[in-house]
C-alpha cells in the first residue's frame, strides 16, 4: 500500500477504476444485501451483516490492487472527508490524491463499521468519487493540475 506521497496513478489505473461507474450506479438492492438484526426465538439478536455483489467486491479488490487505497491516518482525516464529500464544488476541485484518500476512508471504515460501504454506495458517495476521478484524469490530460 502506497503512502500519499508515493501515490501517482497512471491514466490507465484511473480509467480501470472509473470503469466501475456503470456497475455501481444501479439500484442499491443490486449492489448489496443487508441482513441480520433479527431477534431469534431464544432472544438472541443476530449480528447485522452485508453481502456485497460481485461487481462491488471486484471494485474493492481493484481499488486496492490499483493503488487507490493509500496508507495514511484516515481516522484523523474523517472530518475533512465529510467536508469534501458534502461539497459538490470541493469534489469538482479535488485532486486525485484527495479522492484516493476519500475512497480509502470509505473502504477502510467499512471494515470497522458494518454497512458503511453500503451506505456510501446508496448515497452515491462512491460514484461521486469515481466521477471526480474521471474529471481529474481528464484535467491531467489537458495539462491542468
């Protein structure tokens, strides 16, 4: 896993990740299944769980493989992530490393908060990151930062 200083994806790496946009833009029930939380006859509550679709799992694996999940103090960056994610103007101005950090927050947080990635997909946050990555890559092609 690269650090944020080492993060320098090629245009092909960006294109390979952004190619998931169509697969991740479908209805939420095609992207994941939520389960658990039910009380059994013995009174025990089943732990909640999420089962992600094959395209979502492939996207997550490729995000790691292509180097878009980077090594940085993501818990400390969550407040910045929320501000970035909630501002369409900030998302349009974001540079690739900040978009990778935002993606890292969502993917890593899902390991600690069951269903976080499902929520991020349902809310369109992952898709917004990919759209912004596409725009950022096009700006690189035009020589803009």
